[in-house]
C-alpha cells in the first residue's frame, strides 16, 4: 500500500480516512469493491454508478477516403481501444454488436460519447459512428420507459415564449418558471431523445441569448414518436474534388457543408437542401470553355462559407440512415449506403 508524496510514492503500513492510496496486489478490482481486514471485516454500501442512457455504434470506416488521414483504421485495433476504455471509464458500457459489424458504446449523453470520439481521433484513429440511440427500459408491467432529463434555461424575458415553444416541440413539459432580474428562469422535464439538437434550435430562436443545462433525472413513460429533420440532403454522385462553379449553383438550393477543392465521394453529404427529400448532386461539374470563354470568369464566383460541424453537432444532426465519418483531420457526413441505387432499393423494401 502506497501514498503519494511529491512526484513519487511511499510505502505505508497504516493509512487514515481521507488519504489517497494506491494498493498493489489486488487483481480484478472494480468500483464498489472493498479492501478490508481479514480479521475484522467491515462492509460498506457499494457506490452506485449512474447507468448509461444513450448508445452509439462504432464501426471501422468504409469510406473511399479511408487511410488518407488516420493511422489506425482496422476493426481489430478499434475493438481493442474500446475494450481498454471500458477498464477505466466505469460509466460506459461497451459490447459487441450482434451482427459483428462494430461495437456498441453506451454512455450518459451525446457529450460523454463525443469526448471519447474526440480522444480517439487525436490518437490517430479513423472510424465511423451512427446516430446515438436512447437506451430504453421496461417496467414490471411491460410498459416501455425512456430516460427523462431535467433542463434548466435562463433566457431574456422577451424570448421566454420562444424558448417554451422550442421545448414544447421537443416533448418537454415546464415544471417551474420565475423571474430573475431581466431574465426568466425556466425548468423543464424533457425526454433524452428531445435533447438531440435542442441547443442549436434554442440558440437560433433566442438569438444566442439563452443558456441551458440538462442532466439525467429519471426513467419515465415513453412519450411517443418525435418529429425528425424535415429538410433533405445534397448527396454527392461521384468521387473527386469539389469545384467552385458547381458549388455556386448548389448554394442557391440550400446550405453547403463543403468548400471548393475538398475531397468528396459518392454518397457523401455535401449540403442541406432547402426542400424535403434528398437530392443527388454533381460537385465536380465545371464550366465548359469555348473559343469565346475564359477561365478567368470563374474569379467572379462568390461562395458563402460552408457550414462546419463539431463532433457533437454532427451526431445530433444525422438521421438513422446516415453516419459520421471521424478522422484526425475531418468530420464528414455520409449516407450509410453510398450507392444511390442501393438506397432506392432499401427505401422500396421498407
């Protein structure tokens, strides 16, 4: 048994309450286990760790660009890294997916999961993840239960109505409201599913004036289906570099996620359409030059800066048929099925 002194350790025969110690020689110790005297054993109530409420599947990247930016791309190395994480991150639950395509990692919310992803991409890993899914439970009567969070919002009084509307559309129920100076303090009970993308919608509705905090509260009755993203996606039809001329045309039809000269591939999401329904687009299309045309005319093109996603924002943005490709240098959005024909067959088979 050791205590810590300066930059090293010092062996001890006796320690007291409040000391931080390192114990050597105890194998397979876990949170909640107790080290006690063999002659006079003392049993304490074990520590309870909050159970995960949200899960995501990690898979080895199947992108056509795999290996260009990441050093570690194999499924075996990915599995070993996640199992190593399970040894130290006690609040995560990591299991194999039944079909063997990846590993399911369950944690306490999108932020908890995205911290692991960010750590791994900085270590040189390249992988892809699906949309986070809520961990449901069933009570003794067979009723479906889902995790409920308590959200606290402080917002200028003039935007309080907008904030209440945003939470109402996400399945939230207001439990408290009072005035605090020029701000209004709001408290909601909201399903964990409803918190996906909620921060962005709240900031847009309140012009960036709202502050929000939410944490797990309890498991409650399932609150039914929720509305999904309405707008469709712009999906690249080919593999190559994006061209400013093509992007200039596409930016009139929605928001772009890529700029000129970026590597794109078939099935990659390059923008959000202003209308419903996905559309396949050509980001490599260039101007046809004739005798009377000059390539200098392209210099007049004015492109709006593309939308960039953080890892957490990307996870909240995608739908069930989409993936986030994570590399040390990039965060890309893509369809689960890259080929347009395969996507049509899958949609027809539903």
